[in-house]
């Protein structure tokens, strides 16, 4: 039966690993997925409450704890509801069924005669005197799930599908939830003198000058070229770290050139090549159209820098981290520290949002390394803002060249995308990519470049294959093997650049054919659910485009994330003269069964705002010594005053399984902005970000 179970259940079969019943008449739910601001602990609690027939307020959820929660890998790829949600539904349904079966034996009746009301067991509408809290132990939940228990039909739902208040918000609003605010006994603060790059060696460190500048007591911890300043006063160690940069001499530091910050610099570099789709000879076509689009390196730009706590006591090291995966981080720490993983406990604590592989895992290793050198203390490491911008893994730059051979109706008969990009996934668990490990006396080997396979949605190729009805489609992917900066996972992986390119190109082809962009898309789309989101968003926006070049632009973008998760279509209205001002955004999405509609809208709208910021403003810049975009002036993001009015419609489809939706608006928003800018200007900008400088270049060529 295991082959039909969700992966999280396959890896964690014991029922009591997930659910137990506490003496205070609450339900203890343990999950491996973690809260990153996406509302997942609320949605998973709703699913458990629904299947168990208890009030939502009874559910107490523990997420991300290697000591007490199941191993569900990392919280990535918009799979929390698809995988963890399906797992919680199955486990809760089986717990309910097993307890009722045992009670039926006790009462000498059929399980069909029993029902549950807020955890109390009823027979023919009358109380039996039994409930989960006084009877569940008789069902022996220390058993493996078999997946045979029936789940409720969606027509019977009372909790799932309704708006529920976010369970994580009260603590956040009172300042009690974030890892930055945690306090532990015997706590010391630490800051890092960061190695400027792999292979750099610390030739000299003027400790006396640093101590004078710090103006207080601290100790220096050094392991190879890893250097930390540790003390009771956070201000003192902060000053020490800032001074340390000025009083350290490094050898073999790498040099950079500004052109390396642009996606065009990747084209032609050594790469690993692969083809997705068959490359038959292109058909006879009256016209072949080509265009190249790009996005530069971008940062996660979390509002709070990465932070971690670690303590080494009695041979056990405990780590608190806002990582996306506590179990993968535990294994990575074990590899670097040389400890058995059973001697490491990793517990999730909420941070400022991850959106992929940012500095959370790196700062956890920083704290753990120091804790091993300073036992019986809790070591708290918080990165400085400039450290976060300089050393977190970025999302790789991408260059996407598209070619379409058109048929007699002006539609693509043969489509090819050629993509140049670095790796989109270099998490510690997939190759040892941990910053401090590079500075140790025996550094880990440099991770080999790799990207997720198509079976997992791809990385550089994510959403590169059109969902449209095009007879021949292929992708040539160049995975560049040597990058100027560390790159790894960020929200959507390659989906945003690929959808920006694809949907911009579709608009350009529609213009060549003299057709409206919405009508052009629908003429090539037979998938009913995809058609419905396109038609719905056009209705929401009252789609009707005037002439181009008037300064007011209207644009559309569509995709189905990974071509198998949630569907989303976005329309953007904006003004563009020398700069771009977003006016209105409309979004239609189909995610199948939606657990918490309010939480789902938050996800969709958060993706829209994030994508707008990347499309309009964001770019990592490089100078001779490395990253130069080290603050909010040199790396601007969308401001609150720039957020447009957003209208979102969730298309009801509860008969379908839940689909991941945390990233589904990311690409469509970028594309809709690009198309609206082209409509407003009367000329197209194919390189992100769509800055004032690029607008002026487009308006005043040469």
C-alpha cells in the first residue's frame, strides 16, 4: 500500500509520531513542514481538526523539530499542502477510524453507529461517555498507517475551506515568535569576520586595533580562517566585527568585474548541457521570430538578517534556526562538525521569511561552530545587514533566448528556448554548500553544480516548456559550472524569468499576428482550467486595450506553476513615462481544494508584490572586491507606498486535489508588468529590472 501514500507518510509511518491527545483536552499535531509566513501551520491544523472532528482551537501544532516531529524534508516548492496536507489528512482520518473501531468493539456496535462531535464520541446522537482523551490510548496509535481509512468528502467539510485566523500572528504581533527575540540562559552574542570568498586565507589580524575599536570585553574564536567575536555585550561584538573588516589582511581573495553582474556574461561560459523535449527538424514555416530576455542575480532581501542560536551541553548540540528544513540542516551540521546526527537537535524558530535558501543554514553553522568552542553557553549569532547582502546565496542570473517558427495563422508551430543559468539549488543537503565550512582547516570540496530534474519541476527549466498547444516544443539548458557568486534556491527557481520571457514573447507574437493578446492565448489553449483562469482575470480587469505608446499600459501573464501545480493569470495596469507606477493588479487562480481562502489570497498577493519588486527594482551589483549592493539604497525593493490595489479571485474547484500556490503568481506578475510596460511605452524592454535607466534607453536608443 505504501506506494500510494504521500511521501511524508512513507517516511514517517507511525501514527503517534504525528498525533496524540494531551491531558488538557488538546490535540498535539507534529509536522515536519515549517512556518515561513505562508500560513502553513494554520492550514495543516484545519485539516487535522476537520478529519478528527474537533474544534480548530483544540489543535496545538509543533512544526520542525528533529527531536519531536516527523522528518518531512524541506519546506519548498509549494508542496506543503500537496504533500504534508495530504499526509495530515490521511493520518488524522486513520487515527479517527482506528479509535472508533476500537470503541465499537467495546460497545458491541458497528462503527457506522458512532460519530464525533468536538472530540466526544456519540452513538445514535447520545454521548457515550468516551472521547479521544480518555479512550484513544486503547486504539494503540503506536502503529504504522496503512492508508485505508476513508477521508471525508469535500461536501462534508466544516473547517477546511473556511477562513481561519492565522495561528502564528498573535505571537509575531507581540514580539514573541521571532528567533531574533529569543533569549536563553548563559547567552553570549557573536559576530563573524567573514572570509571574502572560497580559497581566501587570513594572513594577518590586528587584534589590538579591533579591541580598541570595540571598547569592551569579548573573546576571539578562530578555527582555521573562520573567525568570530564572542561576548556578553552585543554592541561590543558588533563593533568588533565592523572593525575586523578593516584590520584583517586576506590572501588569494578573488577579484570581480562589473560585467559579471549581468546575465549576458553567462552566455558562452562552460556549462553542462541537456535537452528537454525532442529536437526534430522544424516544419516549414513562413516566418521565424527570435528574442532574448534576461534577469540578473537577485537577493532574498529578507527584512531581518539571518539569525541562529546554538548550545553545546553534555555532548549534545542544540540549534534553533529559521531554516526551511530542520532534518536536512541536522545532517549538514553532522557532516561539517563530525558528530553523529543523533547528537544534534535542530528546532525551527520563525524568522523574517526565507523564500528559498537564504543565510539561515549558514548562520546556524556559524552558531554551532562557536558553541563547540565555547560549551555550556547559548551562542546567538545575528548577521549584519551588509553581511546578509554580501554572502547569502543569490538566485542565479538567467538569459533566455526564444525562437518560434510560425504557421500561416501566426501561431508557433515549433518553439525552442535556450537558457543560460547557474544552479538554482545548492542547498547544504544537496552538496555541502555551507559558508563557514569553506573557511575551516579542511574545507569541504566545492559543490558540483546540479539542478532539479524535470520530475521535480526543474530548476533553470522550470516553466520553460509552454502549456500552450504548440506542436513541437524543446528546451536547451546550459547549466553554467562556474559562477561569480554563490547561487541557490529562491522562490519559484527559474519560473519567474522563464514565464517573463515566454509570456512576453507570446505578446510579441500576438502583435505580429495583429491579434488581441487574450484572444491569441485562448486560441492556443485547450486545457479547460487554464482557459478558465485566463478568461476570469480578463473579466475581472474588464480587459480592453487601447493604442500602444500612450503612457498607460495593460498587460497579462499566465502560467501553471511547474506545469502541474496551481494555475494563475495576472493582469497589470500601470503608468510609464520615465518611471513605472503600478495602478491596479487583478489575479485569478485555481488551486483545487483551498484549505484557508484568506491565507491563500495572502499567498497570491504576497507573490504578486514580491515579483513586482524583482521585476521593477532588484539587482545584485558587483565591484572589484565582490558584492556592492549592501544596503537598502543600493538594493532597493518595492515600498509600501508603491504597492498597487490588488483584486484576487479564487476559482472554486474543491473537487480537485489541493495544488501548491505559494509561487504560482510569481512568473505571471513579472510577465504582466513587462507586457504592460511594452503596451504603455510602445516599445519593449526585455531585460529585468525595468528601471528608469532602461526605460530611457528604450525611448532614446543610441
